[in-house]
C-alpha cells in the first residue's frame, strides 16, 4: 500500500499541462482512503447549547481510536453524528469515504454501532438477536448462519447461542451487543462506552474481545469512554474531549510524555500554590488538592517539604503517581474525569 503524501501546491492549469502529475494525484487519493474517518469542524447545537464544537480529526484504517472525556462532554453526540443518527449543525464528516450527511445509507452499510444503552431483545436468544440483525442488513440465510457462528466464537459465546438473552449477565450482554455490531462486516465499528457500569474483571474481559476483534477482523474501532484505563489499555490514539471540544489528541504515550513523567498530589493547610508558582513549578489546583507534574518526582518531594516548612505551611497528605491520562486531563482542565461521572444513571441500571 502506498502511504506517501504529496502536498504539492497543485494548480489546475499545471495539472492539465503536465501529464506526469496525474500519477501524483492518483497516489494522493489512494493514500487518503487510508483515512477511514475524516472529521472537519463538526459542530452540534441543541438549541443555544453547543454539545460538540468544531471538532476535527482523522482516523487511520485499522486503528483503535478513543474519545475520552467526562460525562456530558459530547462523546455520544459526536458518535451519533458520525453514524448518521444525528445531523450536524455545521462541519463535515466522512466515514469509509462517504459523507455522513449526503450519503447516509452508504455510511450505514459500512458501520456497526454498539450504543451506550442496551438495545438487545432480551426475550430472544443470542442467535435470534444476531439473525434479526443480519436480515436487516440483507444477508442471506447461509451467510447469516456462518457469520453468527463466527461472531459468537469471537466473543466467547458459542455455547450460549440458544440461551435467552435475559438469562445473560451484563458482561455477556455487552459481548453479544459487540458481536451484533460487527455481524455485517462493517469497516468501522463505533462502541459508545462499551464497558459502562461493568465491574473491573468483566471490563478486562471485554477489552480482550475488542483486541481480538481488531486482530481477527479488518475493522477500525472508534470507542468513547470516560474510563482512563480503558483508553490507555486499548487505544492507539486518544482524543480528549471536554465541553464539546477536543483539548488534546495524540498517542497515549505522547500524551503522557507531554505532562512529564510523574504527578505529585498534595493537600495542604494554608496558601501554597503561589509559593510553588514562584519556584516555577507546574501546578494545578483541583477542588481538594494541588497537583504538580515533574519529570523527577523523587527529587521534588523533599523540596516540597522544605518549602512548606520554610513558609509555615502544613502538608497534610502526599500522593505520588506514575503519569496517566487522568493527569493529562487534570492538567488541561483542573478537574478529574470521574468526578462528574460517578453519579451517571447508567451505572445504576447496568449490573453484571
Ligand atoms: N437531544 C438533546 N437535546 C439537548 N441536549 C442534549 C441532547 N443530547 C445531549 N445533550 C446534551 O449535550 C451534552 C453532551 O451530551 P452527550 O453527547 O450525551 O455527552 P457524553 O456522551 O460525553 O456523556 C450534554 O450536556 C447533554 O445534556
Ligand atoms: Mg455518552
């Protein structure tokens, strides 16, 4: 596959006048097919309220691309626009080469979606749910049967094919929803909070299946999450979204490197922030603490104590952490991702 990029300033008369440049153009458009998703200044207003604001990004074919942000950040709204369920207010988006507004049918044929809210028919068996989905996508019987076995195998539910879905645990239902999402061989699979409300062990189990899916099927996965570990564990690249805007987008490694290696979180009795700033330290105040980022935490901790002593400030607690995407979020926004997510109503609804 040719992945070279040509960025010549191509003037129209230049193209027509020199046939050698036709080759260049062909290769460029070929390379662009590898961008399975292109989003250009996508915006969604609900009345006066902008849920998604001028979001732009591109996704390479075969990537697991994460959209990480707190509850209400605009993740579902963004996914719904990309999957043609919501019309953007402005901006453009292309999925598998098709315009989500102008060619919604083409987009739908090429995508699978697993919604945040469960949508399985619990009165049917796993097989019946999948079969119904295959019919909607016009798959003939033989193709459906073959594919049902494949997808059930992929999510480890082969022996549960004929069990009613209402007998499934929350984790099994999620796996079945994921299986259904890629039943019709989509090029792009959207997973909206795939492990929302599941316990840690079940979540890890779902991660394994998502990774297996990427290995075994030719599919690009876009997933939203407010679980930091999920984004870190699964995603090649992550867009961090807050109040409808992308505030950072990079590989997990690069995002972490951006903030320095370590984070020290201290709670103090007294004014300490301005003192730390005078020392040219990178510090952010959160509701209950001060968060410092540094490339050498071991050296900074004793310095913090001597500074505190010098200024008559009492350090009440110290937490020393390896860097994570949570810290990236805190440093960019002064808030934690989970603070606003803890009371999400879905957490009460989904149980294992
Ligand atoms: N249909 C709607 N009408 C009005 N506001 C909405 C609608 N859908 C979502 N919102 C608002 O848009 C914001 C983003 O919501 P959503 O995309 O669901 O966020 P997330 O999925 O990141 O939790 C929230 O403030 C939400 O209340
Ligand atoms: Mg959501």
